[in-house]
């Protein structure tokens, strides 16, 4: 299943796994373990990866998100705005 086929509603909180310093920037849904992986080109320093994550959700899925926990962790909880 493609990530674009998933539906998200405003106020929903989802858990994602960020993978900074990747060779690609994309959001992927792993159907095997039903998790969302976010590959980020940016490094995990100075909030660069967190900012890229927010921009990537807006660009790829056309939704606004905010990180609510896991600012310094690979496992993050984000809220759909």
C-alpha cells in the first residue's frame, strides 16, 4: 500500500520512524509491520532533520504536521493539523 493511499484526519496522532542522513527523502509505509518510515537527507543536528520531516509531509502528502514528541529521537509522534 502506498503512503498516498492512507487517510489522515485533523488532530490524529501517528508514530513514525525517522531515518536521517539517508540517500533519499521520502515517506514510506511498511505494510509488513504497518509502520511509517521517513527517510531524510538531512543530518540529525540543529533540528535540520525535524524541519525536513515537516516540509516532506507538506510536499509529499499535502498535509501539515507538528512534532509533539521525540524531538531528539528517531521514533517520533506527530500530530496532523
